[in-house]
C-alpha cells in the first residue's frame, strides 16, 4: 500500500471576500504630512510580545493604524475583543469580514492581565461588530471592564463600541459597567452611509450616544469621523451640531487612509490647516475636547486626552458654580 501525503496548503481565506469582485480604486499618493516611519523600537517589540503572549487582538494591527509604532513604543495598545472577524462589511475598514468564532471565555482575564503587565493608567477597549450575538457582545464588554477593575482598579477605561443595532437592552448592560469614556464612532457624514457604512444607521448612532448620557451623565461620551471620503464641509459642521445635541463631550477628526485598492477611494487629502479650522469650530460649538489632525485616530493619545477631558469638565463646572 502506498500512502500519499497531500502537502498542498489549503487556500488562505480572503480577508475581505465581499470586496473581491469590486473594481480596483485608484490609491492616491500620500502627502508628506501623513507619512510615518516603520515601527522597530524596543518598546514596540515588547508591546507586541505582551499582546501575542496573552493571545489578544489589537485594532492597531487589524485596522492598519499608522500610529502603531508611536503608541506601542509607549506601551499603549487598543485591545479588540471578541475576535478579529467582523460581521459588517464597511467600505473603509481593513478588519476581516466573515463568520466570527465563539467568544473566548478567558479573554476578559487575559485583557486584564495585559493591562497590568503594560502598567496602563488608561486603556481603550474596542471590538468587532458581533451581529451574530443576541446582545451584540454587550455582556462581554461588561466582563472585560469588570476584570480590569479587579486587576488594576486605578486604570481608567475607555470603550469604543459597535452600534448594538436591533439589540434591545445591550446598551444598558454596557453603561451599567461604568466605563469612564463611552466612544462610538459615526465614521462619516450621513450622505456617505449607503456606500461607506451600509450596515449602520446614522441617527441610531446619534441616539445611542444620547442615550448613554441619559442613563449615566457622569460617563464621558466621544465620537469620531474620518474626512476625505467625499463629504462636504457643511456636512461636517452639521454632524458636529448633531453630536452636541446628543451632549457628546469629545470629537475626533482624522484623515481616511485607503487600506487596499478594493476599499473606498480617498477622495481628498485634507490639509493640516483645514483640520485646524475644524478644531476651532468644534470648540465654539461646545465640545469639551477636540482632536483634529491628519493622523488623529479614536484612541491616539487617549490617556493624555482623558486627563485633559476631565480637567475641562471640572473647569466648566467651577465656572458655572
């Protein structure tokens, strides 16, 4: 009898199967103001080892964040819970799309362990969309928050959640866990939703943020958008007004960068001067904190920004007292 071994490797799963048949989009050359160096520092390598040894996923890697070298060198990482496969298929996002795996029951403890090992004073926890779960992963968020509170009680916690669309009671579970900052990104202006964020609903996301304040006014709320997706300036200003109507405290505005030729094209590279203009206008509209620059991302400098956010609230309360 002859035994034949099949040594041909199984075909690698496509990262974005839903985009495979889309026509290639032109990838514009990046201007000098958004170029970054490849990460090679000792701090970066140490952070990577902590992440890998605890079997964790970070949005820094999965979304191809341009700030990963800077943040990981400082032992700052944004943990992405509930796996690395998303149930949505947003046109801008580089996170893999498909059918997710079952939740890892050890993940809350592993995240808490990594937070302790990295000595984080402030941590950001985000996730993929989990439309397959009855609560959208709300209880898992709460479990991670609780595990961090037990392991490192002094660490402040910022969460960046999906929209929990059609998941009744999910938001209440997360808010009851009392994160210090509740972030949910609008990502873009409403006119872009059908092409950029088709699985989401703009006004549902606005209402989600408003509801957080209704449930617990002490929690800071935050939202972010990308520009360069084809939006008009007046649409960005209206979005700011919508967020302020929902009493959102903090807005981030950053440049959209196209992950691959199959993703939504960059329509424009917004200049640093235009970002500065958005920042000034946002402050006049009443935001406590604004981060607006080409390389701004939701969790970039999150710890420093949280300290400034808390100080801004205290100053405002003292002024009105």
